[in-house]
């Protein structure tokens, strides 16, 4: 018999946490190592290109420039997020004097959702970092969480090797330059990936909380909300998980998105104020795919006379659009659960059906991680050294197409 003292567990119970920690390290360590190595390779390649060209020195610090190469990581949308973290919101609809074109309203911080800048502010308070450092830290940590979530989803279809490949593909995707920047994309993908995984594993309350948080981070969370609600209704119809948990998940999921839109509308004195701001200040509105079709019929023949043209990045965006159109049937062929199909399809509709800066499409499609699954399942047949070599080459190249092209030749 083993003697124990009050407050001291048996050897078995003492060893349990260490055992769980070692198991978690064995399971997740390779994913984190692969993703981190690929991102670091792409990041260093990006910084080398910036330093070599020096183009960033000629631009305004708010619009892709700065004293140092790494300053560009906090420009464009990153500038707005820093302003919110430092000064809060000031929602309003202010007409541009004498405006006659598409831009009729002055831009303001209300266009940017609150979760990411709130985490920036909290991180700054805890660590003492400035808004730039805090934002970058949040994004980097969230990118690793997203990689683990993508791995967990893909693993269910093709095992560990497929999970590794999917996480690696997300690291080198054409829009992946913003994953390690003062942008909210990594945080959103982390929340979306783990919310989808929670639905797949029928942890409805977890899925509802994560979807609620995603709604406070990006407007395209509407796709995730719809996917969760349909999945919950299917569960109720099949009587798989009772009634209470799916219903609570459906109730909680949309509150973050709706709450922020209503708050902005109330502060502006116009319940549709957020959408008017997006359209009037950023020319970003749902046009049923007219802009996307215009680009798809113009870029291949060398015409760049459409709205907000950036030739080099738009060529990449056209390639990305064609790629996702090819990957979607391959995903459907795997017969994935409804949550992944709906989330992916609705996200594609929201992105490709909107008038916007086309150079941003590769970034806006970062959340479509289920599209990586069929590629990952195919890549699992490769040996690990060959897989890592292919992804490593793509990572080095991503410094150009996912970093430099996005931040310096276009608008991320």
C-alpha cells in the first residue's frame, strides 16, 4: 500500500499532468514547429525584399511606409487598429465636402471591429508593449492557435500528415503576409477554425462562444454564424445532442456581430450606419459579383481600367480566385460535414460577391481553410522530408507574393 500525506496526491495523480503535457507536446509540437519555421522563413524573405528595395522609405507611415522595414506591418488597417487601441471609437457619418465619386464619406474607426484592438490594449497593459508590439504579439500567438485549429480539422479527414500539410498550406497562402502583422485576420481564423472543430465534435456551447467572439472580430463572421445555426438545426432534427445545448449555441452565436452593428448604428443615429460607412468611405459593398467578374474578364487580357487596380497583386488575386474555384469541388467530393461546406461557400460568396480592392482578395480568403483539406489529403502521401521541402520553398517565395506584393505593390 502506498502511503500519502494530507494534500499530497499519489504518484499516479502527480504524474498525470506531466503525462498530459508530454502527450500534448508530442501531438501539437510538430505542428507548431512546422508552422513557425515556415512563417519565419517567409517573414525573413519579406523583410529582405523590403530592405533591398527601400520603397517603404518613400511612403507615408500610414500608407505602407516607415522609418524601418518592419514598420510596414502596422500600416494601412494596422494604423486604424492602433488608433482604436489607443483612443477608442468615434462612430459617425461625415460627408466629404464636394464629393462626386464613390468615396462620399470620411473614413473612421467604426469600420473596424473591436475584439482585436481590445486584445491589443489588454496585451499592452499587461506586457508594457506599445500598440505596435502588442498588436504583433496578439497576431503571432493567434496565428499559432489558428494553425492548430486547421490541423485539428484536417486531421479528421486524412490523419496527422494531412493536418500538418493543411497548417503548412495556411502558412504560405498568397494572403498570409498579414498573419504576422497588426491585422485581425489570424485572430479571426483561429476563432473560426476552433468553432468549426467544436461543431464537428458536438461541443455546442464552445462553438457558440467562439462564434460570438468571431462576430466581434470581422463582419464575415456571418458565414460562421449561418454554418453553426444550420448545423445546430440538423442536430435538433436528428435528436443527437438534446435540445438545450444546440439552442443555446444558436442563440449566442450571432450576438457579437449584431451587438456591434447595432451599437455603431445607435452611435451614428442610423441603424444601417456601418454599411453606409463601408460603402461611402471605402467603396466596399455587396454587388453580386460584378466587380469580381469585371476583374476576371479584364486582367487575363492585360486591362487594368477597373476600380482600384493594382496590376501585380491583381494578377495574383485572379490566380487565387481560379484556385479556390478548383478546390471547392474537391472539398465537396470529400463529403465534409455541413458546417465546413456552408462556412466555406458563404465566405466565398461574401468575398467574391463584393465590390472591393481586388488586391485584398487573397487576404480575405484566408478564412477559407477547409479548401486546404483536399490538397492536404493529397500531400499526405509524400514523405515528411519531401513535404517539408515543398512547403519550405513556398515559404521563401511567399516573402514576395504574400508579403512584398501585398504590402508594397498593393493594399493589404
